């Protein structure tokens, strides 16, 4: 994919709070269990507005569970989660729905509607959830499809696209909701190796050209090094080390971090 696609216009594509160090996400003493297995163990961390934070660590260490909690696809057993100054958990249902609108997510699987065109996939949620007019939603969608290099695919069905193209549609769909924070869950893990670079290039463009806050789970360590302001190393549901990417990848202090990076780099 060409990296010459127009970059995202933050005014047109999503509405974010000022990048002034304001805390956007906070988890306090969050515990999540599945049966007798504790996936997150009294976890606490925060993410500032406009920052790009990447979660790394072995499979099963709790990284994706954090994203699922933020998406309200699961509930913590203990602790609190706050987004943009509003409680997400525990909170009444109407408040949860309002806070949830501030969050977008791109999953491992594309989860596109197979019976809808690319354009309709990107416009459906802004129309039905945000109440945008069809014309306004389509204008927004066309700009985002241009960003991800798929302006000429707007009338195609997902089955007519490659996996990498489908994932780029999923990225445009998430951004169409103008989230304050974008969650990325191993977004290249379901792609053939030759398609990975195009998707990562799109995400690099978004990270570099916009103020959107990102919370990313990935095993693509070079990508994490490129886009991150902060890297959190997870093991057994806890953060064992955190810091800027140059420190984590070049001079990790914790033995578990060194072991993990030695296995994946």
C-alpha cells in the first residue's frame, strides 16, 4: 500500500480533548477472574490524552482483557475504570452507554457486515448511534476511506477485499465514530504476512498525524517502538515494567522483560 494517502484531518474525523496531559483513562485496583484463574490482579495505570500506549507481554498475561473491559465486553470483578472523567465501572447503564461512545476498537478479526458495502459498513454506526444524517456520515466515511487508501473500494462488499483491505475498512469504521480513544487488539494477527505492512503503515500515519489516544496490544515490536509514547510490559495480570520505548526495548530493567523481548525480537 502507498503511504501517500492523505492524512487524517482531526477536525473532520474525530473530536478529542486537548493534548495537555489530561488523564483520559484510569484503572484502579482492577481485578478480573475467569473461574479460579485471576487474569488481572489489582491492576492500576492511567493514560493521558493524546498518548500512544502499547501493552506487550506473553499470551495470557491479561492485555486483551483490559481492552475488553474498556469496550464493556466484560466486567471487572473488583476495582474502578474511569474514561474522560466519567466512571465506566461501576456505573449505571445509561452512563456506561455514554462513556462507551468515547471508545473505538479495532479487533483481530475484521467483523465487517458481509451484506453491506464498504461505505455502508463505515456509515452505519454514525447514523444509527450518533444520529448523523446519511450525507454527513458518507462525507466523513469518504474522507476516512481516502485516509486508509480505499476510496476506490467504497461500493465493494467485504468478500471482494483482501484481509488487509478489510482491516483498513475496520480502522475507518472505528474512526468514523470520532472516539476519544482507539483500542487496537492485535490488528495484524489474522493477516497474511505480506498484508501486515500496509495496515501498520495506516496506523503509523494516524498516530503521527492526529491527536487521537491509542491503547494498543501487539506482538509487532518494531511497530510498538515506532508509535509508542509509553510501553507497559505485562506478566500474569500485572505490569512488571513501564517506560518509553527506547528504555523498554534497549535497556529493560526487569528480568521478565528481558526474557520476553529476547524471545520475540
